C-alpha cells in the first residue's frame, strides 16, 4: 500500500503508477478472496491484508467503517426492502436506511417552505467537531497510516432538500416558489456550514470530499441558472475553512456533470470525482495539469462485461487521463458486492498492468 503515492498524486506530483481510490468497500466476498481469510472471523486482519495485497492508496469518504461495522452476506433478492416508510438497502457491510415517508411530513409546498432545519440540527460546532475528531483518529489508527484516509460530507447543499423533502416536493416547491425556496436553501446551507466548520477542526486531513448529486445521467436536474443563483454562491463559503487548512476539496457527484465542471472549478474545487456519464477526456484536457481527477470507470462493464471488456475500459481511462498527475482509478459508485469475483480481480489486474507510468 502507498499512502505516499496517494499524497504525491493529490499534490500533482510524480508517481510510479496511477493510484487507486478504494473500490472494494461493498464487496466482502472479494476482500475474503484476496486476503484468504474470513472477514467474520478476524475483520481487521482480513481487510488490512486485502488492502496490502492490492497495494491500495486511498480509502474514500462514505466507506462503511470497517472497524465498527460487522460484515454481512446478502443475496440479490435481499438487496432492498421497504418497511414503515423507510427503505433499507443492504450493501454487503450492513444496512443503509433511507427515509421514504416524505408525504406525511411534507404534504404540500407550504410545509416545505415553512421547514427550518436549524430546529432539528441544533448541535453546536464544537460538539460536532469532537465527534469528527474521534472518528478520524479511529479510522487512521485502524489503517495504521498505510493508506490515505479521506473524509467527506454527503449532503453539502443540494442533497439536503433531496433527502429531507423527497424529489417530488423538492422539485415542486422550487418550481412554484423559487424565491421562497431559495430561503430554504440558505437555511440548509447554514446547517451544512456547521459541519464543514467542524471538519476544519481535524488537523491532519489531506483530501476531503464534498458530495452533491446536481445532475441526472442526462444532465442537470434544474436549469443551470438555478444553481448559479442558489447553490454555487454557497460552495466557496462552505469550503473556505477546510481549504484554509491546506486541505484539497474534491467535488463528488453522480450523473452527467459536464455542464458544471467549470462552475465547480470557479468555486474553488481542487478536483472532481466523476462517474461514467461525465466526459473524462474533456476534464483531463482542460484541468489535467491543475486538478485532481478521480474515477470514470464504468461499473456496468465490471458487472456484466468480459475480462477483455474490463481491460479495455481501464485502458480507455488511461488513454484519456493517465498522463494527468492527479488522476486516480475508481469504479463509479465503488464496486458493489454483486460484481462477479473474477471481474473484480480482472479490474485490479488491468489497473496494475496499464497504470504503470
């Protein structure tokens, strides 16, 4: 493993090969296969041996906490179940719960516009920071400084209304009452700023992910002018305390982000973590010498393709961005537990073979 390689790439320095951003977090079967151990018998030893054999570089934000989450084995039919207004999505290392009772809480636009997240999010910055400090220290200790630990925030701004109101009421309120909904966005931003301020208290961060799914697979959810008015003015303010510590901000998002890359760069993003829908070559050509670029490997090919297909996908990413000093391999959305073991192995073999510089 090479934390040093990851740090060099983050700072746009020379590396012996293209580093990898962890992609095995949701695949306990592959961890067991590579390590030769049973994750449920010795969790720590199994994970560290796997990462060492893969020569992994970065463990990313949003990854289940290996030292605190017990691995589980699920069949495809058990992937998602709905109970009492909540969807439970089983990701291989436990269960992620998403609230789905939006109509009960927000039956109309007025309820959306009246909502004040500050009523529910009352915890002071100092208390939030204490929790983040403890979490990061535990993560770093678990990995024994063998990999670069990246933290992050999932709900930077846009994801707050998505996950609070649900898509239907979010879109309806924003369309019917744009100015009033803009005030709601400001309230969410005030809450989000507390979390960014709290993470800024963690002294040894090097890279930090700011996540917001601003787009769908075909492009922006709203007219780009909406983001220019209600979202982008906030990002520099949210990121400022972390950036002032010298930490690199990576903007992470699903969907086709082509429309927004320049805007995010102007906001101060130090890099982009992108999925297959976004044009990797275009970003590499314009920002390859100045920004960190992560991802773009198509997980659909890993799931359904042949070994040859997987190798060609890795080679495509190398052709388009392999010369960029800050480029990292990462499969879009990491590697789900339903990707065949042979295909996961083929992916890492292709990265090793074609990622040498």
